[in-house]
C-alpha cells in the first residue's frame, strides 16, 4: 500500500529558499524520501518574495518585515498556493520549518525581531490545518501512531 505524499518546507530538504538565501536541511526529513513522496514548497517564494529577502515575523495577526512593511497579502498568497499544491498532489500531512512566519506550528517569533517566541502558527500552517492536514514541524514530527520515522 502506498503512502500519501507529504508536503515539506523546501528549506528542510536543502533548497536555498530561506529569507537569508540559506537552507536548513534536516537529515531526518530528507531520509523520509526513501519511504514517502515528498512535495517541497516554499510559501514565501510562492507568494512572490525573492530569495534572499528581508526577514518577516507575525505580529497582531499580520506579517511585517523588519522594516515595518506589511506583507500579509504576500504571505496569504503563498499559503494559498501551498494549499493548492497539497490538494493537487493529495498531501494529507505536512512537515514545516519551526518558528517561521509561514510554517511555524505552535510557536513563532513575536514580531519584535528579538528572537522572542510566542504561542502561534505561521500563515501557511494555519491554512493547512484549517483544511484538515496534519501539520508538524521539523523539530517534533512523528509518523502514524506517534512513531518517529
């Protein structure tokens, strides 16, 4: 029986799409490609942001750049595209980058650009969860039954 594909933050697979032009490869996530089809996405690029780009954080329900510009519409557009890709490919779960304003699950930066963390979710994570996808981060994901991969 084949497993449904898993939507994954592209930076976790080694794609240089982070705001700083870097990557955050996580071997545990990369190893999943031996057993699952992984569908890489970068919601921030899908929304139209370049790489590299100015850092953004969520604050009071909005997404702002470190210069104070409101980028909520761009992040919403990227989240919608990530959801569209999940639907097209049949993904029912996602493994996303922790603390990201797009992808964070449970904890995100507070919008002060000080590294302070608060309870909350990234824009894409919220949209995927509202769609019924199981969404976890690279730091805490488990597979069916709670078993780690």
